[in-house]
C-alpha cells in the first residue's frame, strides 16, 4: 500500500517575509523614480542659472543684451555652419521671442516657426559665439522634460507673462505642472500668479489635478 506524501504549504511567516521583500523592492523602485525626477527638475533649473550667468557675462563685456545687441556684427564673432549673425535693434530688450527650436526659416509668433534671425534665436547665437553658452547655432537649449529653454522678453509672449518686469527672462516650453511648481516653491514664492516666476497657465492649481501635464506653453523666470 503506497502512502501518500504529505504536502506542505507556505507558513504565514514565510508569506510575510515574501511580502516584506516585495514591498522593499517596490519602495526602492519608487524612490529611485523620485530621485530621477528631482534630478531632472534640478537640471531644468540649472539651465536658468546658466542662461542668466551667460547673459550677465555678455552684458558686462559688451554693454549690450545678447540678441538685442546692435553691434553684434562688430564684435569679431566668427559665424559657424553658415548661420548668419544678425544684429538686434538695441532697444534694451529681446523684442522678438524665440523659445521654440529656432530652426525654422519662416517668421511668426513665439513658438511658431521662429526665424533664426530673430532676436530670441540670435540671443542663443550671440552667447555661444562669445563663449558664454554651450550648444550650436541659434537652436534653443533642450531641457530634461522634452521642451526647450532660452532667453526671451516676457512682453514678447504677452498674456499672463506681460506682468513680469524686466527686459529678459529665461523661459521653458513644455514644462510639466509638477516640475514648474517644484521650481517655483524652491526658488520663488511658490505661486504661479506672483513673484519672479510665472506661466501662461496656472501650474500651481493644475499641479493638484494633472501634475504630469505641460499646461503652460511658456514658463518663465526673470533674470
């Protein structure tokens, strides 16, 4: 007569240990994702610091605002890749925006096929030709969330950004509400409608419902 082999299941202690291990693994993954996200936010803000430092360096050397510089053709800059150097009108502000890629030849409103010859796109070029900013040509610098960042006059965008004071600001395109709000909390007053950082949409309120959506076409911080 064959005896049946006894079958032993998992004990409660063994199941608890497995659940603890799974919890630790999930916690580690989530923590890792949070660290990566926070690093992307930091890198995005660092682009503001880089542009601001570059602009002030340019102003200190040439007594002009990059892009708006009316004497840009007389600075000894050497064109790169066949891209023309264009002087600005020298009115003390970057009067034509360029937070798009600045790659299109056709002119238009900010973000709609900005011409490489516009003051916003030439601001990138003047800064690079003078050695204050890395990158190539007039193309706007990308940020970690997939949009672009560049130097621009808030009044050139208008709308909710028209209330920002100062001739220039660093603007990000396609910045998620959560990232914008984190930067505002860390480096300004934490409110979209006030302070030196504003957007074309209320990322402070929208962060509560759609944090990962880029509601504001432009999010800017004055220099």
